[in-house]
């Protein structure tokens, strides 16, 4: 994939929230420090948009592939349930050892052949009930497939945006670390000449080490998310996924586009966990009917022929057999199936009860986080960005005190990190809405 220039990265970030002015050198520094700060060295960088990441996920995720095979396996059981029982054929030829008898005996010394053909007849509609049960299980496996898809897609999208904004925060740390290293180097050259106090040098170094420690924690957080995202995408562990978001699309997200009733209706229609609960209720009802049918014994019809083994030669007969439902009437399985109906009904009600609550809370969060985001004044961060370099230059000229210098740097870092957190929380709230409604309302 073609590597983005630093100017493209800069434009993307300034459209999201114009707060940081970076340089190409800073981007190189970010990647260098990431690889030398104990992070896993990436041999390949994948620049992925959200659409390309989702396409890669759909084609390569092994969990989805495994669940797809399960769907195919359940559909094959429908075909199996439609098959009739095989007829049974038996043939006998005897006796095995010839026995010599007196000449005037009624038995002869030649062999006798016997044959029988029987067919099991399923009663009480067992075959149709088996077919319906197999079809319901196949439908359940499809719902489970789409529920896995919904969950993994939610993980992919939230990790994608989380990494995107955390990488923006990394730039803040690298700029401050780079600036403080420059100050420390300058102080080291002047140490012992009486221009700089030892206390000031130690204080600057302490601030630098603190930033490096925080940066390392941030790198570990990014790497953990990278590991999860790469597992979902099924890409090489040595790859580094660089999320490419479109700021105009993110800025255009609006929680008022859809009413609460629209979102709830979509959730009732498309929530796969609710569909799974409903499918389990249907399966348990079908299983109860099937278990009741199993209490009715099946009928076996047969025809037989015996050449010389009966009281007359060439004996022919038809017959029927059936179990007597005296001891085992499938009572335990029937009782268990009935209890499972109540269990699945309670589970379905519980799932339904959470739908409106989930949608309402996620919509509320979307409104709250969007309001906070809209209230941010872009000029505030532009001023911060402009003053950052002026403060450093004035401190090097000894025009401001160490306390004011460190206080401004800390305020700058905290505000930029908070801005990135606000943006991620806002996007995450919209992703929650997509997840809880089962529909991609917001992309």
C-alpha cells in the first residue's frame, strides 16, 4: 500500500480537530521511538480505511469461516431428517451341518432357505417433527453466525477508532519528549558553568522521565489493541495497522438523524441475540412436541418366507410388531422439554427487556458526547499549539520560569489527550448504537 506523506496525516488531523502542527521529522520520530521503546517491531504497515478493514475481516476471519461451516452442517441435517428409515432384509440358509436321519424320518437332508423383509413405520408425525426441528436448528445456526459477525464487527470498529485517536495522542508525547530532550541536552552542555541550577536540571529530567513512562503505557495500550485488531483481521502479527479515518465523516455524525422509535424498531427486527432467544424458544417448543411423539411406539411391518423350516413347506406370512408403552413412555424427556420451554421463554423476555434500555442509553451517550465535542472551540487548541513553541523558546531565553514552563507543557498535554478522548468517546457511542440496533445507522 502506498505510504501517506506527513502532510496528508497533518491535513487529516487538522480537519478532525485543528490543534497540533506537526512536521515530517516528528512522524519519523514517532515511529522510531515506538520501535525502540520495547514495542513489537512491525515489518509491514497496513494503512487501512474502515471500509477496507471490514472487507479484509469478512474475507479472512477464521471464526466467521468456522461458524459458516457450522451453518452448512446444520442445513445438511435437514436433508438427513427427510430421509425415510431403511427397510430391513434378512436371509438364512441352513442347517450349517448336515445331520443323517433314518430313511423313513419325516425330515429330509437337503438345505432350507428362509427370508424376511421388514419396514419401520414412524407414527405420530415423528418424521415431520424431526424435519421442523432440523430446520429450526439450521435457522439458529444462521442467527449465531450473524451474531458473531455483529460482535466481531463491533470489536473491529471500536478498536479501529481507539487506535486512531491513541496514535494522535502519541504525537503529543513525542513532541514534548523531543522538546524536553533538547532542553536537557542544552542544560548538560552548560552544567557546571553556573548558568543553570542543578535543581532545575533535575526537575526537567524528572518531567522527561515521567513523560517517557506515560508514553510507554500508551504504547502498550496501542499494542494490546493492535493485537486484538490483527486477530480479527487475520493479518500477520508483525504487521502494524495504521487506521485511516475520514474526519469529514466523523464530524458529520449526528444523533438526531434517527428517532428513538426508529432505533428501537430496528433493534427488535435485527438484534441477533434477540433472534437467537426467539429461535431457542421455537426449538424447545418443537422439541417438546417431538418428545411427546416419541412416547408413541413405532410400527414395524414385515413379510417372511420359509422353505422348509415351518410346519409346512414354502411357508409365507405377513406380520406387524409394535412396542408396548408400559414401562417407558418417555416421561423424563417430556418433562425436561416442557421445563426448557419455560426457561427459553424467560430468557427471551429478559433479552427483550434489555433492548429498549440498551438503545436509550447508547442514544443518550451519543447526545452527551456529541454536545461536548461540538462545544470545543478549535481556536483554543490552535492557540495552544502556537504558544507551545513560543513557551519553549522563551524558557530557553530565560524569559519565563521553570514552573510556568512545565505547567504549560502539562496543560497542553492534558488538553490534547482529553480532546482525543472526547472524540473517541463520541465515535464509540455511535458504534454502540449500531451494535445495539443491529443496523449500521452511523458510518
